[in-house]
């Protein structure tokens, strides 16, 4: 019995590992906001100014209360410990092309409503407040500057 259990666990693990190996991001350049809500989402303005103090707050929230780093990774590249088993993979915030294609309001919409059929579930207001979400968005934008991409 113990032996069979071990085999079963091993098989399950190998399946997860294999899934992780093929998992990738779903097209990062395509908006996740439904067409009928897109104009409103795009028009939303981020009320949090970008400055060193607020970016530090964003980092603390991203790596703490918000739990974002678990999936998106501390480096923002989508390779967090929990992100590895997700399919599609979490967003890679070091990709500047992604940031160029999105308004802050579209990101806010996803943090509030989640992205259907993915590990990105609604985190406002359950995990963080609206103000905290806007603060984290500024921090996520900053990962792009560290990219060699652009
Ligand atoms: C359980 C894993 C998980 C956690 C925790 C998580 N995310 Fe995500 N996130 C994902 C996945 C997976 C995607 C990709 C969804 C897709 O491709 O549609 C994603 C996508 C996103 C996007 C991209 C939306 C877009 O328009 O493409 C943003 C912004 C985002 N997450 C912000 C956050 C923030 C902020 C937090 C923390 C408050 C967070 N995420 C926590 C898994 C997670």
C-alpha cells in the first residue's frame, strides 16, 4: 500500500512538473477587460503619484499583504513559487511591450475582477484595498525599467 501511494504521488508530481514545463503566458498583449467595459476601464486614472516613497509602499504590498510575489515572483518575471504550476503562467511584468499596451485602469480592472479561467483571481477588496491596488500597479510598472528588452 505504502509503495503504491508513493508511486501515485510520484506520478502526480511528474504530471504537475510536466504541465509546468509547457505552461506559458497567454498572449500578454491582449486586454483582459470585456469589450463593453473597456472604455470605462481605460478612462480610470491612477490616483497614486509615482515617487520613491510610494514605490517602496508598492514593493512592500507586492511582497507582503498582496501576496502577488507568490505567483508573479519577487523579480516580477512571472516565476514565483506558486506561479510555476499555473497554466497560463502569471504575467511577466519585466516585459515593456505588455506595459505599453495597457492603461493602468485595465490592470486595476483585472486585480479587482480577476482574469477568467486563470490563477489570477479577484484580490480587491478581499486581499487589498483599491488604493493599495493602484499603489502596486505603479510598482509593477517599474519592473519594465529593469528589462534589457527596450
Ligand atoms: C495565485 C497566483 C496569483 C497571484 C497571487 C497574483 N496573480 Fe496576478 N496573475 C496571475 C496569472 C496566472 C495571471 C495571468 C492571467 C492571464 O493571462 O489572463 C496574472 C495576471 C496579472 C495581471 C495582468 C493583467 C492583464 O491585463 O494582463 C496583473 C496586473 C496582475 N496579475 C496583478 C496582480 C497583483 C497586483 C497581485 C497581488 C495583489 C497578483 N496579481 C497576484 C496569477 C496571480
